[in-house]
C-alpha cells in the first residue's frame, strides 16, 4: 500500500479551478517531484495535502486513513509535515529550542541532535535563527519538519536562493531524509538540476491538472511537457 494517496483532489476558488481531479500516490521511502509553470496548482495541491486549505472534492489518504480535512496541527501528529517557500523560523529562538518545540508533536520523534545532523546544522544548534544565513535557515526549516518524525515530508521550493554548492548539499539532505528516516518526500521545485537526479517519479502540472507523470527520463522526453514547460 502507498503511504500517501491523493485521490481525485480538486480545489475551486469561486469560479477558478485551481486544482482539478489530481490523483497521485507515493510509496514509503520514495521521492516525488512536482513541477509545472507558475500558477499550475502545485502549491495549492501541497496546501491541501498539508491541511492549510480544505479540498473542494477528493481525498488525501495516509496509510489508508482519510486525513483530507484534518488541520495542519493534526496532520503533523498523524505524520505529514511540510516546509514553505518563505522561511518561517522563530527569530529569537535557537535552533535547538525550535527543534525541541517541534519534537513535542510526536512521542517517537528523533532527538534534536539527530535531526540537526541529518540536515547538516549540528554546529548551529545553539545559534539564534535570525543570525543564520538564508540557506541555513532553509535547512533548519527542513529539520523542524523532520523533528516531528513524519512519514511524509512536503518541501515547497526548498532550493530557492541557493547557490550551486548549497543546492548540492540540499540534494544530499533530501536523500538522507529518504534513506535514514524512510520517509516519503514530495518536492515542489523549479530547479531541474536539483530535482531530476533525486526524484523517483515526477508529476508535471499545468492549469491545475496532471499533464504528465513518470520517471524523470520519461518526463524530460514527453513532447507535451517540452512544449508546455521544459522547452526544447
């Protein structure tokens, strides 16, 4: 059974169909890349999975249980955690304090030290969040999501603003999330250099619907994807 099943999920905002009948599944320990032009519905889909907004129709299933309409807090307790496009750290808290707070969501949560090591911020545990470089703050956001021992991790454009070296490190981090925590990971990203080597499967969205889905190689060579998004 897939860890996460997105079943015919749709979201309407008035007369605008932001997401239309999207079905995707992700097995445990697999990485799903979610790509598409701006406005294609990627973040809206992630928001429905994470509980920030409720779907108009369809279901989100976690290990077979319908979690579609749980609040974000309850979804974290059930095993779905996420990051956002913008950094959301408690500016005056240390990294350790932030991770310890996040650990309270799950009784089986890993230690703050282990979570920090997975993302490579173990030397920053006693630094205040606002004092950290932007790329490190993004890593701490990922660590905060991991601190709740999730089965599913949702990453919304984690590589934004990172240089090549920082992006390469982030690739290693996401691979460790998969391999060490055996979590399912959904990554929304525009940086194909970062995403394609990581993803087991890629879903391409356009105008709220799934345009193509398959291995990175399949998606790269899909004429519809090339015309709508990747370019020649």
